[in-house]
């Protein structure tokens, strides 16, 4: 804006408001990458953009560690809580979230329900990571591509979950 236009108090106020907003947005953008560095896998919390309130994902310690990970994935929806253990396919294929709660019955499996869902973990540069551990830095993002279909086709009433990444929001103590 030319200097002569800033003599009006409204113009000066608007310029200050723009500068304040830009400063706040820049500070918020700089603070996000530091979050993962301070946040361990145990009790890391995630949200997904565009989801209804009530959707959340938390990495929680397992009562007894498994061979691949000592964490479970707890996914809360507005209607129900799901708990998944983590496993890998011998290190050369996919990582899986195996549904532990609610239990998928043999009848549901025969009808097409799957209790094994592909799951991917990413760092801040979107590089794929190994399965997370409680004492290691939390992944910056988690992609669980098949869970939305599970909510839509395997539950009544249907629940919509947008396609997207679960993004790290912080850690509980």
C-alpha cells in the first residue's frame, strides 16, 4: 500500500491486522514440526481434517507388547470405540491394524468384514516409517485407508469418515 493511503486510521488498522494475522499463522506453521520431536508414540493423539466431532485416534500402550509393536491404535468414532493391535507381514509387505475390539465374529468375516486393515505411518517429510513404539518419536501422520469403508459398509447407522491423513495433535502424559 502506498504510504499516502496509510494516513487514514482505517488503513493503518487494516495493515496492522494483516501483519498480526500473518505473524500468528507463521508462528503456528513453525510450531507444528516441533510437536513430533517432543511427542513419543505412547499416548500420541491424532485428528483427521473434515471428520465430524468425536473422531479421534490415539496410540496407546498394549497391556502386553507384541513382536512388532508395543502400541495399540484406539480409534474413537461418534458411535463406537475400536482398538487395533499392530503387526507386519514379515517386513516385506504391508503393516496391518488388526481389530481387537469390537471383536469381528466368524459370521461377519464370512459376510465380507475384514479385521485386518492396512496402516501406514509417516514422518514430517512424508517418508514411510516402521511401526511405532511407545518410547520412540510419534509418527507425524497415519493413513488408515480401509477404515472409512468399514464404517460405511459394516456398521449401522453408517458413519462417514473422509479420506485423509490422521495428523499428530499432541501427546497425553
